[in-house]
C-alpha cells in the first residue's frame, strides 16, 4: 500500500506538471528501506537485518541503470525511471518487471490512440526512423524529444501509466 501511495502521488504530479518530484521518490526509497529493514528484523533472529534493505537498493540501482539509455535519448523522463526503480525495489524484479511492462503497454496504446486521433501517426514514425538512422550514422545519442521543439501536446504522463500497470499487476484493477 505504501508503494501505491507513492506511485499515486507521483502519477498526480506527472499528469499535472509533467514532472515527478525528487523528494517524493527519495521519500519512497526511505520508506522502502525502513519497511524492508523492519520486516527483516521481525522475521530473523540473527544480524541479517541489512540484507533485505541492501537488496532493495540493488534493485533500484539495477533498474535505474537499465533505463538510463532511454533517459539519455529523452524517450523517458528521469522521474519515470525513479518510479520504475521504486516499483522493482518494493515488488522485486520479476513482479516489478511485469508492472513496468504493463505500464509500457498502457503507454503504447495511449500514445497510438493519441497519434491516430491527431492524424500524426505516420509523421511520428517518420521522425522516429529519422532519429534512429541519425544515431546509427553518427554514433551520437541525442535527445529524441525536446519540449521546446515538440511541445507537450503528444506527451503522455508515463508515471500515470506505471501506476496503472502496477495496479493491474497487483490485481487491483482486474
């Protein structure tokens, strides 16, 4: 439930401001460390109480590293990566990956509907192919999305998609 609270607030900020606050994700990490530490302390009789908090942090670091390339390309925001990392931190890698995949699927469907509705599907795929060709030809990773050039009309709040994907994975929306 703590995870859903953090994700819900993050989704709200993403929809409202197109940004997920760092303080919220840091608070989520702090809560996760505290909860995993308390759970380990209650369930074990030895001094392995640091094991679960360390695994919690390792999952967060691993997910952040995996999605960092998408951030470099500006295909995903830093706040979205922090939310995805928090999901895997709390839920574990396997269940967290299912929640993130569900969020990506929701985001893809939402984007597709939005592009078709605005009549720009072919144009956006052309931009994507041009970007991919540029990266391969020059070997330089540049920003695919730039707000000053592209605006916010076609942006979807991916943090909200991750929140919905987590709800679906947990069976709340089924």
